[in-house]
C-alpha cells in the first residue's frame, strides 16, 4: 500500500494501543504491525529463519529472536552460533537505537562477491534487549532471506531491517507519507 496525503495520515500520531484508521485489517493467520508495541517487544521464534547469498547459507536457525515495533515489520536476530562468520566482514560504521543501543555493521560475502552493509548486530544491547547481544540481523533486500521457506521482502524505506511476509500487514513506516509516524 502506498500512502498519499489523501489517506488522512498527515498529522496522525500513534497513541499506544490504537490501530489507526488507515491500517490494513489483518485476515486469518495475519498480524498487523499496528498491534506491535512501542517500546519494541522481543520474542523467541521457532520458525526456520534462513539467510543465503547465492548458494551459500549464511545463517540458518529455529532459535531466532523476533523484534516487533509499532508500524515496523518484524526484525529477526540470529544467534551467533547459527551464523557463518567466515561470510561476514566487519564495517567501520555504527548507528544508534534508542532502545537497543549502538549497532555495528557487516558486509556479507560468498567468496566471489561482497554485499555492502547487509547485516548488523548490537554487541552490547541495552537492558531489556540483552538477549540479542551479539546476534546478527540481515537486510532482506540485499540477501535471500526466508521464514519457514517463504521469501521475505524488505520493509520500505531502505533503513529499517524488517522482513515483510504474507502473514504481516501494514502499512509500514518507511513508505511514502510516513515520516510523521
């Protein structure tokens, strides 16, 4: 869904626990990102999460963490023992999240090509996000990322790392017209 000023989103602000009038109504077996909390929640996930670059499996697990935040698609953090660190190259870059702390970034390589800044982690994740400290998250617009075999697509906007699958409905922050969210 692409939002425009005609969608009555201009000036709308999230007020906790309230699904906005422009939110897509979830169908059976679907979740609305507008039912996710702020601050974000962290949940365990037993679905098969797999990340590939070409034929190379970069990570695969049934023990990921799923971070859910209002208006954002779920972000999956994979435990370090499920990630092929030979495929990661540390980047001298970082960013800051008000909830999780300082993130570091990784290039991902399959030995023939390198995908720039395709992964990140929070080595010293703060307080209630300590469970994801050292776990690796991946941008699914740059890699082949799957949830139980289903291809995930990137949350719009290029910055957010959420994975959009058919069981998740928005609209999502990052789409045109969402800067005020």
